[in-house]
């Protein structure tokens, strides 16, 4: 079986000496890429730890607000018991680290242990000034910095809040979805907060959670979420040319047949087009299709990320 290496010539027909040299060069190239990726992941995780610590100690903890997930449970327990948040974050995340080991593997578990330990040390050793006493600013920006920290940790290949690991575990063994599990856990947390801390802190804490969750989505998925569009039209060739030449996007063509026809009618074969564009380009694409065929059938679905093809390059993990 021939071995092909990206950016290098096919070594199957080389002399033994050149083959060995090419293999060594390829391995060195892969090691360089691995080292670079490891450095970037570590930098993102460190920035995530600092951001999360700022959100916790500079905004939420001094003002009695909480968040959802494991961090929210830790904050709520710290408020009620007086225990240190740095210790509680480790204790409450331990079961989820074990789940992460079973679900994601040893490397993920080790990175997560280091990230959570780093967050705990940062909370214990670093003093953050209380930024503001305005409740609205506390809830919004506390959630923003905490969410940014969680999102950067995810991009670095680990987590500092184990709720997603639990949700993934349960989704594989129960009818619950990942989103449904996270929502159920947070309903319980905020319900307890309403009883134990009061309605107003619980409401502000829900606002904190919303700010954090949207920030996590933004950090992990980026501003350019994509939309996949399926187009069924009798003018498929004109639409294909418009998408490829005017918009500069790739198109996949599926061979299809019309399913609705009267008895005795001949099957109508048709080309079904599929393309992926950024959300900002969707209105323009729809308008251009409307000009060509106002009766075209369009089906759209959200895509968080893409790889390869004729799309704007994005960094992937």
C-alpha cells in the first residue's frame, strides 16, 4: 500500500535513501505542527483560566450571584457554607473528570485536571478588585468573563465546568438530549438559588447564565456561523452558475426525482443543489435565487463549522 504525505511527493517510487529522508522530514513537520498546536491550546487555556477567575472573584462571588452548571453549584455552596470557592470547584468537578476520562480519553482528562487545578490556584492566590456594585453590570459582565473563560478552555481542548460532560454521558444512555440535560440541571440550580438566596439574586443569576452561555457559543463557534442551503429548482444550472461565479461558493449536486406526479406521468429528474454560506450571505443568496426562479424550494439548516471546500479559512481543532 502506498503512503501519501500532504505537501510531500509520493514516496512509493523513491529510492530507499530518499524514502527514509522524506519520512523523517514528514515526521519533523508533523512534530512542528503538534508543538505549535499544543502551545496555542495551552495559551488559550491559561487565558480562559484568568478570564473565568476575573468573572468569579471580580464580579459574581463578592456580590452573591451564581451561574449555572458545576460553577453555579460551587458558587451556591460557597455562599451558604463559607467554604473556599477554589476547593469547591475541584471537589464538584472530580466526578465529571472521571466521566471525561471514560468518554473522551486520558489526554482530555489530564488537560481538564490541569485546567481546573489552575483555576483553583488562580482563585486562591490572585486577588481581584471588585469592579462594580451595579447589579446589572455584575450579572452581564460577570457572565461574559466567565463564559469567555469556559469557551477558551474548550478551544484549548479541556473544560473547567463538567456539566457538558455529564450531559454527553446521559445523552448516550437516556432519551435526554445534551441541551435538555443542561437545561434540567440549571433549572434545579436556579430553583435552589431562589429558595436559599432569594428571588432577586436568582433572577440576576439567570441573567448571568444567559450572558455566559452566549459568550461560550461566540468563543467556541465564532461570529461566522454557517447555513447549509438545499435548493430544488427546474433552473438548477443557472442557480449553480450564480452560486459558483457570483458568490464564489462551492456547490454539491444530487440527482433527484420529483415525488409528486399524477398517474401515468413520466418521472421528472432534477438536480438538487446544496451549498454552504455564512449567515450574512443568506439574504443575498435568497434574493439571487428569487431572481432566477421565484418558485424554487429552499431548505436551510444551521451549521456551526465547516472544513475544506470553497469556504473562508478558519482555524480548526
